[in-house]
C-alpha cells in the first residue's frame, strides 16, 4: 500500500514537492491544507490530492497521513510541524528548520517525544555533484582539506518575485536564514560544525545588504560564504582547497573541475585539460539524457540530476531506518550558525550607528 502523504502550505514550493513526490515509489499525496481554502482546493485539483483543508489539525485527525511536508513560510514552520509530529507522522520540513534556535529545539524535542523521523530539505547536499565532491573529499583526493568557500548568488528575478511582506524583507539578517542555510549545510557537511564567524556586509542605496561576506572557523578548517542578493543571475560555486589539490563545483552545471598541484607545468596543463574535457563531456551527455527523461516524465531522469527530487526521495528512504532526529539536529546547528552571523551583523551595525 502507498505511503499516505499530506502537505501543509500550498504556495510556490509545494509545486516542486508535488513533482518530486512523483519520483517516489509507493507514496501518494492524499490531502493538502492551506489557510486559504481556495488555494488548497486548486492545488489539490492540479496535483491529484483527494481532499483540501483550511485547518491543519482537522486534516491530520481525519486523514492520518504517515508523512507530512511542512511548506509554510519560514517563520511559520514550527507550530504545524509539531502538530504533525504529535499526530505520529514523519515530517519533511522546508528550509530553514525554523527562524529561532528555541523553535528548533522545540521541534527536536517534539520529534524525539513522538518517535517520528524529521528532516529539512537542504537539497544541495543531495545534488549529484555534491555527492561526488563529498566522496572525493572522503577518499582524500585533495589531501587534507584546509578551506571551503561558497559563492551563493540569489538572482534579481528571484528576489523580485517575492512580495514585500515576505519574511526575507522583514529584517536584514533574515537573508542569512532564508538563503544562507543552503551553502551552510554544505559547509557543515564538509568541514564540521562552526565555532566562530566574522561578518562583513555591503548595502546598496540604503536598502538591505546585497553582499554578505562571512568567514567561519569550523571543526576541520576554515570556510567562507559570499552571499550575493539580486546582483545578477543565480549561481552556486563551491571551492574546496586541500593540501594536494583544489576543486570547484558548479551547482548549475553539476560539474567539478579539479586543479591538482601537478609539478609538470606544460604536460600537466595538457593532462588536466584532457581529463576535465572528458569529465565535462560525460557530464553534459548525462545531463542531456536526464533532461529528455524529465521532458517525457520519466522519474529516473529527475532522480539522476535534480537535487530537489533527490532530496525528497532520500527522505522517504531515510524514514524507513528511523534514524531519529539526527536530521533535525544538523539543521538546528545550521540555524545556530545563521544566528551567530546575524548577531555579528547586528553588533557591527551598532558600531556604525
Ligand atoms: N528549498 C528551496 O530551494 C526553497 C525555495 C523556495 C522556498 N523555500 C521554502 O519553502 C517555504 C515556503 O515558501 P513558498 O515560497 O512556497 O511560500 P508561499 O508564501 O508561496 O507559500 C506558503 C503557503 O503556506 C500557507 N500557510 C501559511 N500558514 C499556514 C498554516 N498555518 N497552515 C496552512 N497553510 C499555511 C500560505 O497561505 C501559503 O499559501 C519557506 O520555508 C521557504 O523558505 C525553499
């Protein structure tokens, strides 16, 4: 029998969850809930859910879903997620886990108390290229890792598409919670927990900071996050620097380029070019195949290339092992790093004021 799935929140991101759910074997969206009943009904009709509700508690009691996706705005995750956990459902939350450390702790407690599985959709750590990068780091392909740097650029179009009432515009530091969690989850995965950070921001025309430069001291080395807001296109570049080599991952293209410290300057360049060309060609062919599989709605294409679909599918595998609230603990730590950066930002603003 299929796993009974329900969504709470049927806005923008819910569409991606519904598409990703198609790639999950034996899972069916049975009901959705949105405080705007009409929105929930329209969404249910579009995505084949049988019932639409305006009240989450009522939906949970009537439908008894085994899995609930929490897709409400960032600052409204905690209450419906706790309700879902207490109803006995495993919960996949959209990022960020919550917007305060206290709410994250409450969610962790509710998850442990209810004995359910919970995880946050930090999809970039489930991308095929990041999987490869993690495996290369673990296999010591670059020697001991010293430093990770991430450029995370949020496109101007993405920012413009958000209403003025959006969470991200309510406080300058909310940008780190809304967008910074994606690159920080990758930093955490590769370098371990963050111990300290330093923050520098640039603000254009008296508005929100559009350029965040955050330096982190982590358990296994240092890291740096450049967060650019609305200053061009969407871009995520992650560079790892090890004792023997460096490598750059391009999230848009799902490619990795390795720069090793080859002592043969001339032959080394040719060797690197041939190796990278081969890798890029293989990547391109694989991407093209996945694109056509997607176009024909073959889920194997989505699972091969799309980080979002892979993250959702992984959740359904992980919940079988009932690995407790480990997923939430890691996500809570990410919020603690965001919180530390926000506090440093506020302190620096106080100095300028
Ligand atoms: N993983 C990603 O790449 C990614 C991308 C965009 C957004 N997100 C996250 O997804 C979440 C939702 O973002 P969105 O862009 O879809 O927002 P949205 O505003 O488009 O949709 C949120 C929906 O939740 C509904 N809602 C609010 N409170 C509710 C409640 N108590 N019960 C039921 N419904 C309720 C709203 O009416 C709205 O329809 C946010 O946490 C955001 O950060 C993640």
